[in-house]
């Protein structure tokens, strides 16, 4: 998953362009998904967030 999108490491919080970080962690997209007032899955995301805490 290399390209022009900036990715953020889930382990150390570092940024880069490659899918794997030098610390051994995995990098994911750094920006949140687009907001939509008609979001079908918002309730499920909130439930998942509550259960993970």
C-alpha cells in the first residue's frame, strides 16, 4: 500500500508513506472518514467504541 497517501503508525504514532513502520507497527490512513448526516453505520461504530473502552 505505497503511494501518495500519508499513513500513521498505530504503535509509535509516526508518519510515512509505506504500509509498515520501522518500529514494526502497521500504518493506517491518518485522516478520518468523510462525514455524512445519513451515516448508516454510525450506531454500530459507537457501540464498538463503547465496548472497546
